C-alpha cells in the first residue's frame, strides 16, 4: 500500500513529472467542437468570440502532448490580437502561490532561468511551458503561480485533512471545501483504472481531499489576482482532469463568485472517440464549453 500511495501521490501532486518532450515535435492538426452539442467549430478564433473584461478562461492539457502546449500559446496570441486593449495574464498550475516572488524575479530578468527552476522546485521539462509563461510580460501582462504548496497536498494525501498542523492549516484557502460527490466518483474511476487496484475508501478520500485542495487553491488565488486586474483576461493553464466536466476548477471558481468562465478541454484523438467520455447527455454532462481534439 505504501508503494501504491506513492504512485497515486505522483499522479495528484507530481503531475509536473510528466515529460512533455517525450512526444516528438510535429505539426499539430486539430479539430474544435462546441462542448454542448459537439458541432465542429470553423476556426480557433471562434472559441474566443465575445470574451468579456475580467473573464477567466480555463484551458486544459494532457501534460505530455506537445500539440496541447502549442494550442495554449496560439490561444494567448489570438486573445491578445482580438482584444488589443486588454492585457492577457496567465495563471500556472505548476507554480505555487508561495513562489510568486521567484516567478516575478525571473520575468523581470533578475535571476536566471536555472535559478528560477530551482526556486520554484520545477520538475520535468520546462521547455513546453517557457513561452507561455513569458508571453504575458511581452504585452504588459503577468504570469501567476496559483497552486498550493506541494508539501501541503502531500501531507493531506498521506494523513488526511485532519492531520494538518495549525501552521499548515493557515495555508489552506479560506472556506476550503471538498469537491462535489460526482467529481469524487470520476476521480475514483480514474485512480482505480490507472492503478489497476481496488483501493480503500479512506485512502481515496485522503487523495481526493488533496485533489480538491489544488482546485480550490487555484480558484481562490486566481480570483484574487483577477479582482486586481478586473478589466483584463485571465487564462488558467492546468491539467485537463481539473477542467473536464466542470466538477473541479470551474466548479470552485463559480462557487467563489466568478462571473464569466470559459472552459476548454483538450483531448487525444483516441480518447475523443469514446462517446461515453464526451457525450453531453452522459452521466457527467458536457465536457467543457469547447473541446480541442488533437488529431494523430
């Protein structure tokens, strides 16, 4: 069970271990769909029509898919082109809010990239994320670290929410809540499928509390920055499980008062063909406002 715990912990709080460079770089071919009716969209720009000041765009990724990373950068460029009078900011899952000063120092060229990566405890290949982090500052925007400290998520996953010390509890977002039950059901499906084991309920509960912490911390931190830059556009870059079906990050953003949210899920072509995973009439509802399919 200890080894299984380490495996699941890496899935939840160590997803930056995924090596995006493992997939060979190639020209990206994509199809785009409205997530509510699966009608194909004509072009990338159509995903970003009528974006409002202060809107939060949640854009998923499968971490080792280089096309998904290219789509992120393309989206940032299109948004800045469509809305030249608004700044476009980027909020990053893989950087803790505790490391904002290190991130700012890197963007201000006060420290080297190597010092930045050490300072934020970056794990895995940075190259697919570099341009996305640098893009906002080229156009007057900012990049933000929005996630919980990795050590806090690890403590919850190992010992449960009640195991936290008073000092650790101070790092929780105000009014922190566990994700909804339907989100937990989907979480169990993924975890048991990926591990190949039936896992104890209490064990999964602890890991889901850690998953919920990531969602709720990212929502809370993003909205604090969004309030400060209320006339701008915020793009959250995050693993697709946090986006799909709205149960994770979009749900927490809504619960914390976000007014305008646009969710974009990115999928592989093989996963997109599984109708039970994308059918808007399925048990989890529509996957996202828009779906981008990378075509092999």
